[in-house]
C-alpha cells in the first residue's frame, strides 16, 4: 500500500507537474510514497486524499468502516487534512459523507 492515495472524480485523467514532482491520475486514482508530492497534492482543489500517513509518521490510516466510532472518523479526517476542531464539530454522518465509507 502506498503512503498517500488520492481520488479525483472531477479530473479522472489529471496530470500535475510541479516542484514536488509529477502525478498522473488514471481513472481518477493516484498513489505515491513520496512525502513531498503527497503533501503538495493534499492542498489542491478537486483532489481528495483517501489515505495518508498517520500524524507522527506512523502507518497510514485506513478508511474506517461506516460502523466505526466517531472518534475513528475524526482521526481519519484529520489525517486526511481536515482541521481537528472542524472534524470534531461535524457529526459522524457528515464525516462519512465527506470522507467516504466502505465496509
């Protein structure tokens, strides 16, 4: 599994070339282990980070199941780039809607 995984429904064949490197989305998906590139892509509109390294450099967080606790969803949202205060203020259903849920 790559450290960073992204999806883009808006731009399924997107190519990004910049100082951090090059990313080519295929079918709306792109994955990389390059930290600089992963962090640069997280800041772009129209691209959603669905997997990223856990805070503190641990293993990447997996997307929680819909049945997971709100705390799990908050942690996943924050690891995906959300502001902690904003994630904690959202309902579990809002977090699932925004960050997706499988399982």
